[in-house]
């Protein structure tokens, strides 16, 4: 029987994602895919998976999963409470940014998620490809598991873990910029006066509860258009990162599941280097924007590669709690030899009488 994860509880907002359906927006197909591709890559890197493999994206409340068929190695990235529930009854907390191997019958319980988290499995999740991707897009019921979030009773096929179950990897979180979210002006920034554009980058914005994978609504000072007629445009292309401003003046910021066209003017667009950080922005933290040039946006994106390489080089091997490395134990013994005894072993010659 092949390895799989049985979904005991789907949690809230858990979907299968990968790097998305790139190159198909001209067909009206949304990108979808991981809201933070770099964090998704990090989860895969802890398992030596290819970056395009499918994994679980966790939002709000994580699922409870049980390994079946064969051992399943998993890695968790992000701020989420996780507990390994061994089939024999032991409970082990699992810190973020590390891997662990589940034996058949073992379960992994994932709790409240702060922002975003990712769970990868060795080899990736083996759900069907749809238009070149396994990513879930719920509004069109495309990809993943029947185009929807996980629910109890689902089965996620995955590759079996074939390495030493005691040898796992861990790493520090990927370094994060704590500055404002960087944007490029436009493409319809001329629908706003210079004073309104200045207000946009000077204000503290608040994330409203109206937030999902398609986008997020912001609350703050109303951004007035130059005239009522400038509050609408002939629908044109939009992309993740576009910041639309409807007649209310309260911005709508588009994310990975965004539609492909829209009829609201776009005052600015979040640069690609900051999109993942924006997608997991804490709800209670004020949000600020900073305008940059196209050259600065390119430089910020190019800087991600050396930062990623440095992070990947710092990955470490670790041993989960409760694992006994017998080879190291025996090698560290300061006596002349080691005797391994079992209850049914006969006593050595000459010791039958206890001498």
C-alpha cells in the first residue's frame, strides 16, 4: 500500500498548493499557488523536494493528519502549534521549521496558524495536474482535491519516506524585512492627485476581516479620485499585488487567487519581492507602503537569491525527542565492549549459577 495522509480533521482554510498556473492568465485562468512561494520552497528544502512540488498551505486553523500505508516524512514551516501523536500513545511537540517522520498510524495535529504556514511531504503530494499545476483555486473548483479545502475523510497520496527516520532537518526562519511593503505606482495612479498619493504612503492601514486568498480589504483614510468619473475604468488586466481603489476610497489588495481583469483604478502595485510577506501580514499590525522605482524592485527581487542560498546552507540535522541513536551511543562507550541482551537469550557459559 502506498504512503498517504488521511485527513482526520480538515481544519479551516487548508488547501493543496504549488507554484501556481503560470502563463495562463490570458485564458482567464487565475495564478493560484502558494501565497508565499519562498516559505513554500523552504518547506520543500527541508525535505530535498523540488520547489514545484505540491504541499499544504495552512491558514487560520491547521488540519489533523494520519500516516497510512508507509512512513511519511513531513516538514512544517511557519508559526503554528504542532503535535506528533504516535500510534503507541506518545505525544511530541513539533517546532516550526523542521521535519519529522510519521510511521503508519502516527498523526500530526496542527493548531492555530499565525498568518500562514506550510506542510510539505517527502516527494510532494500526488494529486492530479490541472492545466500544469496541482494548485487549488476554490472559486473555479480547480486543482487540489476537487478544487476545495481539505475536509475529514480525504486521502492525500504522497511518496514514502525512505531515509533514516531519526535523521531530520531543521532551520531558522527565513530572514524577513520588517520595513513597509514596497510598491510601484500605477498603472492608474493618474486617477489620484499627488496629495492623495502622498496620503497613501504616509497612512497606517488596517487589515479588515474581509481577507482571503483572492485579496484583502484595507481600512484607513479615504483615497479620493480626481473626479467621480475616475472611480471606474474600462476593465483591464490585473495581477497579484495590484491595489485597486473603488469609489469608497478603501483599497482592495489582490493576492494569488485574484481574477484576471478588473474595473477599478489601481493606484499602485506591490513588488514581487514583498508579496509573500504581505500575504502573511499579522491582522493586528498596521500596514504601511513605500514607493520604489522599477530598478529598486528588480534589485529587491534579485537580492532574494543570495539570501535564500545563505539560509539553505544553514540547514541542520536534528534528532526528534525520544529518538535513540544506538550507533552513536555504542561509539561513545568508554568500556571495552557492549553486550546487548534479550530476555530469551541464554546466559553466557559459566554464569548459569550466578557466578
